[in-house]
C-alpha cells in the first residue's frame, strides 16, 4: 500500500485526493492546504487527516508519496523537500515559470536520485493512450505530421492572466508536451505567431490569446499547434497523427451521444465538455494510477522532470520566435 | 449503339432521357408525351426527336430499346406493345397497381421471351451496391436482420394520395424490394401495422401515412421496415444489414459535407437532400447504364418483371396484415 | 445521510455497493451474500460490514434503505421483508419471472405503502436522459416512431439461458421498458417474431436468440425493437425517436474517440464497450443517486413496481404473439 | 447562348469540354489540341468541331469564350491572344510559374480590359461555397483561425515533379487561394517549413514533399496549411474556419456512405475519392456554370487574374521563408 499526502485542496488538489482515495494500492493519509477549511472539508469528505502545513504533511513517517497540487511558485520548494526525505512525488506542471529555476530543480532531483513524475495528464487520456499505442504498433508507419488543436472555453480571469506566465507557458505547454510525445522525436526548431483576437487588453501583460506554432524535428517531422483562449462550443481538444501508412484522429468528448435532427440541421451533437476537469477526468485518474503502479513495481515513472524542462524550453523558444519572426532553435 | 425511345416527359421521364443522352453506348432517338410541349421542350434540350404518340415512338425501326416513364396505368400496355415488337424495355415500377393484371403481364412477357427490366432504382445506388457487394463477399457472414428506414420529406398532394394505390403499393414497395435484395432470400411472411399520424383525413381513402413492417424468410432471417410520409429534415433513407460477422450501415446524403459548431450544437450537418430525384440521381444514371450494358453484352437484365410482381405481392400481404392483425403468408 | 444495505455481492451487487460508497448523502453500512468470502472481500474493499444473512442485514436498525442485487427468485422475498420493516428498496429487475407472483408482490407493496424503485438502469443513462428531456421540451413534436436496437456481445452460457426465463423476459424486457418510457404512452398491442440464428440448440429450452417486435399505442404511435444475443462488434445499444418536428438518435459508446485511417478504411472507430456493466456504468451510478436523492427529498421514486409489472406484461404479450402469429393485446 | 472553344484535350480539357456541353446557356463549338487524335476523339464524343491549332480555334468568329486547359507555359500566350480578340477567358491556374511574367500578363489583361477568370475550382465546391456563405451570413462571427489540410494520394511521376515549379507553386497554391478566400483578408506574412519524407530523391530538384505553412493578416487573423504529396487513404481535403461565435468544418468525400462494423472496428468508412478529378467533379461543373452565368449577366467574374497573381505571390513568399527560416512579408 502506497501512503499518500496531497498538497493543495483547491480545484486540482480535490481531483488528485479523490483519485488517490479510489486508486487500488494507494491510501490517502493527509491533505494539506494553507486555507484550513479547504483542507478540513476535503479530508472529512474523503476520510483522511488534514493540516495547514504542507511541509509537515510531506515529512510524515506514514507518507510514502506526495502529490503536489499547490500554486506554481511553491512547486520547487515542496518538490525538493519531498525528494530529500526520499518520498516519491507526482508534481503538477510546470515545475516553475522560470527556466533557470526549473533547470536547477531538475538537476537537484537527478543529483538526489529523486523519484519525480510530472503531471502531464493528457498523456493518460484513453484516446491519447490509444494513439500512442497505435503509433508504437506501427499502424501509421513513419510519423510525418502532427496537428494539435487546443482551445479553451473562455478567457481566464484578468488576474489569472496577469500571473500565468503567458499563454505559451500556461496553456500551450500542454500541447508542446503532446507534440513531443506523439512525434516520438525531439523538436529542434519552433516558429510561433501570436495575436490578440479575443481580449486586446491583455497586451498590457505582453500576453496573447490566439496563437499558432510549427515545430520540426531533426529528421524533418512536422508539427502544428493552434490555440485560442476562447471557443464558444466548449473545450476543443483534437489531435491528428499523419504517417506513411495511415492517420489517427482524436475527437472531442461530449456529455452524451445524443444527435438531433430538425428541419435546420441533422446529426447535431451537443457542445463539448466544458473544461479540463471534465474533459480529462479519466486522464487524471489514470495518471494517478500509473504513478502508484510504477511505485509498486519500482518501475520507471512514465513522465519525468526532464519532460517538464523540455516542454518549458519549447515554450521559451516559441516566445522568442514571436519576438524575432524567426524559426528558433530549441 | 443501343437506340432508345423514352416514353413520358414528366419528372421521371426527364431524368431517364438525360441519362440516356449521357450514357456511353446509348443514343436517344425520341421522346414521347401526350403533352406535346413537354415532349418538344425535352427533345430540344437534349437534341432528339419528339412525338405525342408513344406507340409510334416505340415502334420505330430505329429504336432498339424503350424506357417507360408514363403514368402507372399505361405501363402494361406500352410494355407489351414493345415486347411484341422485340424491343428491350426498362419500365418504371410498379407494373400495375392491380395484382392480377401485373401477374398476367409478367406471364405475357415470359411467354413472349421479352427483355424487360423493372426500374428498381435504389438497387443501383452506389451505397446499396457497396452493401450488396460486401454481403456477397461474405463481410457480414450470414445475414440475420435487415433494418430499413424510409421517410418522405412531406405528404404528397391529396389528389396523388387518392390515386396512389396506398402507401404500401406506392411507397413501401421500394423498401420491400430492397428487403428482398438485401436478405438474399425470399420473405415468406409479413406483418404490418399502420397509423395516421401526419394527415388523418387520408383515412377517407383507406390509406395511412405511418407504417411499420416485419418480414421473415423460411430460414428465419428477419427484416424491419419503417416508413412515414413526412420527415421535416428531408428524405430519410437508411439501411442496416446485421450478420454473424459484421454489420453494414447506409447513411443519408446531404448537399455538402459542411459541419457547424456553435454554442448550442457541434458537428451539425445539413438537412438531407430533398427527395428521390436528388437522392437517387446517381442511382438513376447507374440503372440506365446497367440496362444498356446488359443489352450490349446480351447478358441477363439485373431486375425482372418477377421482381416487380414479388414486391407487389409483399405489399398486398402487408395490406392484408393491417386488416387481420396477423402474420400473413406471402 | 441514508444508510444502505446491499444484498448480493455478485457482479451487479459490486456495482451497487461501489456506487453507494461514492454517492453523496449515502452511507454503505453492510453487504450481504450467502457466499461469505464474496461479502467479506467486497466489504473489506469498501470499508463496511458484511454478513451471509440478507434478512438480518436488511433488518438492521441502522439501515434505512436496501439495494437488492440477489438472484431473481429471491427478489420478492427480500423486497417484502424490507417493505414490511419500513425500509426503502431499490430492487433489480425483474420483480419475478412469474407474472402472477409479480402482480401479487406489486399489490403487496402498494398495500403496505412501500417505497420501492425498480432498477431500470437504462433510463438513467446520460444520453437516454437527454433524449427524454428533449422530448419533454417538445424538440421532436409529437412522437411517431421509436426504434430500439439492442444486441448482446455474445450468447450467455447455456446454463444461464436455461434459467433466464427466455429472451423476452430476460433481455428484451429492458427495451420494452425503454419503449414505454420514450413513447410516453402505454403500448396496447405487441407483435413479435423469433428465430434461432446464433445457437439453434437453445430451442430445447423453447428459447430464441434473434427477435423483432412491433408495438402500438392507443393513439397509433409505433415502436420497433430488434434484439440478438450476439454481435461481434460489442454491446449494440442504439435508439431513435422520430417525431413531427425532429428526430433524436442515441449512438453507442466506445473505449475512446480514436479514429483510424488506412488505405482500406477511413474514420474507423473502435469496437463497442463490451457489455452492460461497462456501457451503463454511469447509468448505474446515476440510478443510485436518483434513488438516494428521492429518499432525501421524500419525493416520488422515479421508477416503481408497476413499471416492472408493465414491462413483464409486454414481454408476456410478445411471447404469446410468437406462438399465435397475431398482434396481441397487452 | 455563349459559344465556347476549349483549348487542350488532356485530363482537364476533357472535364471542361464535358461541362461546357452540359452547361445551360453554353454551346461547345470546338476543341483544340496539338495531338489531333485527342482533339478528334473528344470532339466526336461531345459532338463539336476540332482542330490542332489553338490560336485558330480561339479566333473563330463563332466563339465568344475560351477555356484554356493547355500546359502551363502556354497559358499567357493564349490568354492574351483571346483577350486581344475580345473573347472572355476561363484560364487554368497558374497564369505562369514565373512571377514577373504573371504580373506582366495580369497588367496586360487589365490594360486591355480583358474578361479573364482564373480557374480556382475549389472555391466552387458545394461545401466550400456553403462555408463562404455561412461566413458571410455571420455564422462564425469574426474569423480567427483557418486550418487547411491538403494531401495528394501519391507522388506524381518524377518527370512531372521536375517541371512542376515545386510543391508550393504547383500544389500549395490551391490552398493559398482558399486561405485568402476564407480569411476574407489578405495575408501579409508567410512562414513555411518543408521536408522530404516521402521521396528524398526529389531534393535534386530543390523540391519537397511535405510542408507546413502559417499565414497572418494585418489584423492578426491566422491560417495554417499542411500538405503532403502522399496519403495512403486518398486525396485528403479538409478545412476548418474558427471564429468568435462558431466553427465550420469541411469533411472529405467518399464513393459511398457505407459504414462497416466488424469485431475489429466500427463505423469504418471507405477510403477517400482518389484525386482532384473525382473530388472536385461537381466544383468544375459549378465553376464553368459560374463563368457562363457571369458572361450572360455581364456581371463581374468570380475570380480574376489578380487572384492568380496573389496566390503566386504567397507561394513565392513561402519559398523564401523555407530558405530564410523567417516570417516573410508578401
């Protein structure tokens, strides 16, 4: 039985805590959150202990593994505290918004032989898993082009935008990880263009709401990513892997399979599941299970701090490309 | 070159004449219609001769084959005239609304060794052809159930209903032919139920607008047909063949492949092509080509008067079943 | 907090117990199963008590509600025991395979003012719920035809067939309930035909594996149901509601949304979710929640013993129809 | 009646000639091709005159309009000959592979007040038309992103590649025209990347087989195009227009609507229509009709030489971008 502490009782912490609770082979020991009521409410609901002191929670002798779902600027601190105590860690991405700090933390993890998994949840989505397995099984032959569409249902609050690190580090970073994972080869160059078509006032933060990227690997494989902070029909998450002998598509999810036929339209489906918590519900549960299973088997963790660093590197290159108008080396 | 006379310059005659004009190996010689202007207009458009006298047209020495697209009650007359003169015939269905007269005509055709093809256009639809070929290739294994949905876009004019012979002989007959063709085995029993849910006033003609049928073959294969005289989203034509190793579905056609996404619906497609002339445009052309090709090769015609008789027999059994509430033998 | 005992720790009992465990407002107190290990294993996993004595479990003072997931021939016994003790009941269908016993039990429940909900899980499927809501909202206008396709992934074991009560009482009964629910009007007549196309040896039990039904309501609304005990592509569950102003379709579920494109096929989706436990996972959870919510609000239960009786009545009429070849009154 | 000469009796000339023949208001007078047999065969089939001398054909007094379907390097010559004689022209694209010559020709056409329509056939595809109309009707609000996927079924012959002008001028140019047309605003900057993933030996011609582009307009609208010379599943032509209030998708066409279900896959559709002649059959006919209709009404032609020049300009900018690794101004 892997005994787990969950740090953070906010939106994502709640997801993780419930998944730990339902995960075979895992035991939820404690949840920590500086807002004591949040921690208590979640603990009461799931039947575990609670505290306002994350450092204390992760240090407990009866805790083997730590799930970090706290604000981004605390990730590195808790990550390294846990690693130094020999605890396994599942850490929300990004490691940090700052590249240097991220690199330093990644090196520390390696120096200390830390067991750290970065929470790239989308890789654990059933359809993404099916795509990866199909590629591995040779179904599409040699991958040539990957196309990723990724649009949020609506602009985040202005305050969130101000502290998000910008659309590339905050939002596109997920798609950059998927690009790496699906291409099966490291992108070496990035081109990006960025517009403000939803809310021009966020230019004030030097941020954008509508972007397109192109990536290329050393062998010439290509990837396109398009993102927008707002899509009226819901959280738009589609992917396409085109190869020498076939193609794989990933469609969106909807609340049900109902299709409506009227005099104006036929076969109309519902708007998409609203946002990532709904869309990737199953992915979050699978991610947690993969983490626990790897610990049980003492197997390599499916994602690492290096994955976190590399995705951030691609985001940084995209930002440089927006400024330079050039294809930027990673 | 097969030289062709087209009898009838109405809705269906126009289709046939244009298809003859465009068919490799065929030559449109003359169109005949008692309404002289109709015949002339069509002839002028397609560059052929015209006449008001159908009997004269079919008797011409420079005519090898006759396409009969005249009103139903004239089919038998022109059919037998043509056969007696040794002309090949493509005749619109039904042979006649009366069972006895149909049987007599079919026997005459056989006695005279006539070359007569009944125009069951749906069999020549590309998707229906693909289904039949897939069944023949063993793709679904042994056929178990066939499901046919067939709904018209709107009630025909009251006067049409009055002289149509009723929904079973006029509309369902097409689906009964598809049932025979897809089952690959003759239905031996029919059950039918009929309601008036669109226009109750047609009960006056002892007719119905909404019906469901079930058919069974000697070996126990099953078929369901559902029909309605009105569907607000257009001409609904779907089929399903379910077998021991697979299933085949036939979807509807739409004017384009556009799909619309809004805040209320995603992936919405257009309403269906309006009615049979649009939906089966390609089927009519293929049917004509199949007729001409069979004549050129002196090969058996793909459909026969017996097919016409058998479909009518099933329609009659359905009518009896509505009255008796019993599974009626064909 | 509604305190719940779950009777039966088999396939369906496990589902119910886990759903109680996860249901807000419910508390899983005890699971009972004559196979003590089954009960113990399930109780240990979910953290509740266990017993081999169902009667004792349902009688506990700290139990408010009972979920009955035991073999069919014990339903009536436990149902009435619970009702007499004033416990609310969620009972798996059917009430009993015998019509008279079912009627008697239903009357007893009513005489005793029992709170009993019959577990027609499909009504609680998200897509079925969306269809019912759309009908209620007038989206399709007046319902004209309902089409239900329902095929199991494979023949049940021979021994199961022998004691199942036959395909109509065991399998079609679910579709008959959906028919009633979607038509919104009681079917008054049933026609059924039945074949043995999968495994002819079950004729020995006077049972069939492939059936088709047609139902009609007093106002002339029509319903078709087709069922088969085997479909190679998985558990086939589709529905169609056709009305005066529109149509609603329900599609199947698959493990993921992946679509494959190769030189032989495009847009190919995965085989269907295997069987009812996978397909209706969400429906079972929703059903349990609806039960608990109704108890909390002291609201009418969404399904009743009368629904169970009525579905059985339709199944009996179908059986009579197979024998008589007639449209049978319900 | 608009009297038409068709220059070129090759693959595309045959299409145009047949469409003229079937176009209401048009009369096919003569087809010209230096290969006399080609011209004669086509003329015999369609019932018109023929010649090996294109200049003579276009100069005939009984010719009002000229359709140019000859090899690219002859376009400018015949175009200007026809314009100088006051004939209307429908000219296959591109005007010329050389930018300067194209510009000069375009200026000549304008100086001479020529009526010249460039044959951007895809704009006349029913789905593309439906998309343009939906955009014009405000269905998607303000356009934000356009995504175009465009893949050929297989590498063209080596000799074709050698003289094609390269993938950007030969293939991507169609997509660049669609981009301009759907964005509704001129792209001002282009970024392109190019790989050789299908046939590396064409690098010898300084050509590529797999490319991705990004375009931006002055107001920040974005467009992505991906192309490949080979797709095993057929001619892949998809488009997406994403806007502030909705999205429009264009799907591929297949020979039929059949969908196959087996134990390995469900809902599988057929491979795509093979190539542009099949895929855009209806578009070619609509294009010809639009040309004739505009002449009849003396209305502006729907596409102009400027459209041809502008698409070529974008292709040239893409080529420069591949070399520079920069976002290139158009």
